[in-house]
C-alpha cells in the first residue's frame, strides 16, 4: 500500500495511490481518476513551476508536435 503525506501551506494531504483516495485535513475528498492524477502530479511537483505543455503531456497524456499544432 502506497500512502504519502504532503504539506501545502497549512493543509495536510494524505494520498493513498492504491485506492485513489485523498484525505485533506482528516476529511476524505473524492476525485475522479483524472482529477486524482492531476492533484497527485501537482502535489509531487509543488516546488516546481509546471508549464501547460508539461502538464498536458505528463498528466493528460496529450502529445504535440514541435510546431505547436
């Protein structure tokens, strides 16, 4: 079971990656699988500025050619 804890400002996020459950300040928050993937990625990269393209490629699995089309 993979459970991780993240601190964001004054909030504590506890993420259970096996069953896609997130607890924020001891309250269960339900996410769709897509929403869970987004919050999970953002929590793991909270100290990094993430570009729209990186987010789309890494989280949404969208691919773009180099011309921007």
